C-alpha cells in the first residue's frame, strides 16, 4: 500500500487506478462474469433436481394407480365377475406394466403373473359353468333348447374339466 492503488489479482498499479473490492476494473469484470456463470450453473442444477423430483413423483403416482387398479381387478376375479375374460386380460396387462416399473412389489409381480397364467383356464371354465348354472336356475331368460344343451355341456364338458383341473391345482 502507499501512494499507488494496486490490483490484488493482476498487480496493475496506478495513482488513479480505481479498485473495487481490491480489484481493478478488468479483474472485477472477470470476477463478476465467473460469479454469474456459477450462478447459472447452480440454477440449471437446481432445475434438473426439480425435474427429477417431479419425474419421481409422476412415476410414483403412476405406480400407485396401477396398484390400485390391480387390486380392483383382483377383487373382480375373486368375485368371478361376469366379464371375467376382459378382467383377466386387463389384470395381466396391469401386472406387465407394473413389472416394467421399479416399484417395490417387483418381486411379487412375477409370482402374480405366473399365478394368473396357471389359474386362468380354471377361472374361465368355472365362470362359464356358473353362467350355465345361472341359466338353468333362471329358465325364463333362455330358450328351452339351450337349457338342454347347457345340461349336456355341464355334464359332458365342464364338470369333467373342472375335476381334472382341481386335481392339478
Ligand atoms: Zn486487475
């Protein structure tokens, strides 16, 4: 220090050299630019972080909606819903979608897929059988000829099939 002002970075000196925070005009300019650059980088980093949080939230919502639908469909299967084939198809579709996500049920999904594939023929036959039985119990809703057909189907096709399948499961 003394008579001259001296930039602490580039050592430029002069009586009339104006210093800002110990730096000459040029060095201060560089410092400001660097500062601005860092700020922009931080801003971008923060935006990326926020995007990731948002993506994760969306994925979680998606997974939760899949799980909810999966449970509804499973309930329909248990209740042997009249549109069982559609229900099973959608259930399988949902399980596959869940299998593609990174959700915590991952391990169980494979088990559930195997289970439904194994039980599907049995569930379908059981459903059709119940439909036939319902028709027999409500003859006013169907033709007499189809009733006779139903009894024959039940005896010759469905009952033996069900017995066979029940032994397998
Ligand atoms: Zn300087």
